[in-house]
C-alpha cells in the first residue's frame, strides 16, 4: 500500500508494509541495512518505538486512529527510545528525511491506499 498526506496532497511512501502481528511489530526494521526512498513500515497498534539494533536513522510519524499526525521524530538515530505518545495508535517508520521532504506537519492527515 502507499501512504498519502491528504492535507498536503503528497505521497509520503509508495511501498508501505504493515506490521500488525506481535512478531511483525517486534521485528520491525531489525535486520535491515536500509530503507528504500519509497519504503516505510506501519506499526499498529503502537504508541512508542525504539531503534536498538538498527543500522540507520529513520523518521517516525505517530498517527492517531484516524490518521492525524500527532507527533513527529526526525532522523531518529540508532539506540534511541521515543517518548510514549498517548494519542498515537500507529507509527509510520520511514527513511530519514521523509518528514522534511514531504513537508509533513503536526495535524496533517495521512491515509493508506492500495
């Protein structure tokens, strides 16, 4: 599927993988050496993340149940823990630079299309 910023009319990621099972959420991006420019991982349910064991920085977009951006983390480096975002129900992990490159801001609404 792909992630589209409905507020700005831009594509955030063209190849989004969904991590809903316990195993998929636990594994996340571990073991990957990088993410392609259009790749992203949507983790749900999720309200905080970590980057222990990761080999590259990521941008993290914390989204409410209806896809509204409620928190942003730009270029989260390895071995870090995000804060717990109580209003978040999912997190989109994307390549570092995605937030800035797509001009995504707090309050924007993302949707996920096939």
